[in-house]
C-alpha cells in the first residue's frame, strides 16, 4: 500500500507542477491585458510551444453595442501580418513553375507603366521596388483610405497613373502596400482562380486554418468577427476597414489559425524546407547587400533571441505575430482597438514564456559629454539630399533629439545613436553634413540648410493652382493671414510652415517643396512622404 502511494505521488507531482506553472503563466498574461474590460474593445492572445498550443485567452468586447465579449476564437483582421500569406502564395506558384521571382511584373500586370528599368516580383515582395504606396497617393489626392471603398481595380488605376518611382528598383528600401496588392492580383491571373480561393486551397486548408479568409467583400457577413473601434471622447466609435483592396492586408483570422501557420516553419505542410528557407531569407539590394525584410516577414531579434515577425494595422484593428524559432515559441496578438499596442503586448507575453532565456538590451557602448562646440556643429536644420525631407535637431538635456523624433545619444563628438540603437548618425565637415545608417538599409545623406521665415509678399510667389494627373487632384495655394495655405476642397485647408527655402511642412501632407525652372520661376510643387518621395503637381498659369 505504501509503495503504491509513493508511485502515485511521484506521478502526480509533475502534473501538479505543470498545472501550477500554466496558472502562473496565465496570471502574468492576464496582467499584460488588464486594461481591456467589459466596457472596452480588447485583444486575443495565443501562444504555442514546440508547435503545440500552450495558451489562448481573450479580453474586452468584440461588439460593444451588443455586449459580445472577445474569445480566443473571435475573428479579427490582421493588417499587414497578411503579407506573409500573400508572399507564400506567390512562392507556391514559383514552385509550380508558373513564374519566377525575377520575372518583370509587367509580364503579368501590363497596366503597370514601363519605367525603363527592370521591376521584378522579388522587388515587390521585399519592398525594394520603388513603387509609391497607393494609399498614400490616394490620401494626397484628398481621399485617404477609409473615406472611399477602394477595390483592387482602384489600386490598379492609381498605379497605372504613376509616371515615376521613389527610386530605381533594387537600390533602396521603402515599405509599400502597392507591391502586395499587385502580388494578389498576379496570383489570381497566373493561377486562374481568385486570390481567396487559391490561398484557401493551397494554404488555409492544408493547415486546417478553418477560421481564415480575406476581406475581399467588406459587406459580407462574417460570423464571430470583432468590430474594430477607435477612442472617441470618453468612449469608442466604430473604425472598420470599408474597402475591398487586399493582399497588402485584409486577412480575417484568429490567434489559433495564426499559430497553426507558424508550425509550418518547423514542420512544413505547405511547401517544404526549401520553401520555408526561401520565404525567410533576407532580401538583397542590387549591389548584394542584405537587408532585414524577407518575403512578407521582418527578420531580427528580441533581447538576443532570433525573431521572425510582422505587425499589422488596418482601421481599428491591430495585430502582431512573432516566431522565436530557436526557442520553438510563437506568440500571436490581435486586437480590435486602434489604441491597442499589439506589438508591446506580444513582447510582454514573450517575456513570460522566454523567462531567463533572454538578455538585457545593451545600450551605447560608451557615453560622451558634448561641448558647446559639439552642440553648435550638431544642432540645426538638415535636409535629406534624396527626398528633400527636413530634419531639425534640437538640444535636450545632455543629448540631442530629432524634433518630433527619437533622442540621439552621443558616443563621440561626431557620432550618435538613437535610444534603441537602431540608427547611427555621423556628423562630418564641421556639422554641415550627416550620414545616417539604419540597420541594413541604405545610408541617408543629410546636409545642413538655413531656416527661412518668408514675408507675405515672398509667399505670394507660390500662390496659384497646381494639378496632378497622377493623384487626380488639384491644389490651390494662397496666402491667408500672412501664412501660405493649400485648399484642396472647401473643407480641406492646410497651413504650411516654412522649413528651408521653397520647402514647407504641414501635418496633412507632410512635406511640400516648390520647384523652379532654370529662370527661377515656380513651376510645380512636390509632396514628399515616407512612402511617396516626389509626387509632382504642375502649376497652371
């Protein structure tokens, strides 16, 4: 009898310990999402360890009007997390021998203008195509995403009107949704079936992702879908993605389905080991340099642990999917609140499961005390020599900061790093030039320029009407109350703040630069943004 009891206890204790550990994990994860309640939207979170589901929980409400709570099976929209599935669809067609990643895109999408240089499928999937982001172009035209029901046909129409690229394909990196919308269209044309049907047959069904589909018809009823919200006053208002453009995003899914997808990286059912390696291989510039984006996936590390990941945001939805392959850990977070930080939530959940298998993030290896001369050389206004974007460097305590941007910590009289160590600034030529390197991306050259404060009479030189066939829009520039303004519609007035000669900033458009001919006459204006580097509006006389 005693021997039987000893065996029983020996068998029971590990089970009890595992149950207690799981309870501890759940309690820690609950604290991560404690802000979401029965009076707010919220999130769902899923964790898998060694390819096996380890946790699935949900917080807040899926539908505030009807008091429906979020569950682990609630369907959310995953934003740009979807890009890896679009890339996978293209890779499957390449495996089928129906295309090559180095084929020119115009072979399959002749609506794309001929830019006089090769623009390949690989360029699109690694964000090195130079294609302007169609959503940014639409916003410049006065109709941001969410104000119209955009379709894939609208995307094609916008792309077909772009006479220029941000840069020569393969030479730079610029995140662009356009390439992924075009990739979805390409999959449909090459496969002979809808993008939704192809991905269902080749990806979702083999992985038993029964809760996943595409928002190719935003009006379609989707059972168990969470409504997306944005903060409004003391509460929330609906913030749904009323558009049918997809491939760049638009995938409806659950945390459970996303975790099923991550198991494919270790034990492929879709493709094989070579397929997974191809999708997770770093993209390269034309000169052979590697960068940090693969096929719909970001490659990096978290506290010293290798990580494959992607974030997502569309309307009021937020998402993050992280895979830590060396720890056989995956974390999925999806939220239906625009104020949710899905990425930070995912990091906090990873901390719970990684435990002591992480290291503290190292800061700058050395710290330098700046002199007055150092400050004089570093502070001021700079412009990107490629795009014209202005950067103002201001003093802050014992360091400097990019105005409305990150702090720059000095490590020598001429070298600075951002707080997270992601970017490095090197000052040269007595402070007149700066070289910025950001991870594996191409270096940015800045030059110091003089700030200006033009008089109303000087501003009048820019007044006039400007037209763009690429944005299908016009802008009326005029002087009002001593300031330069752009009126795009009776309800859209944008005040321009002077930066340097002929360059202005405004929150709605970001940067506006007026262009002159050889005689010095203002003949055009350019809108400069992160994803559109030089969209021209011609002055009409």
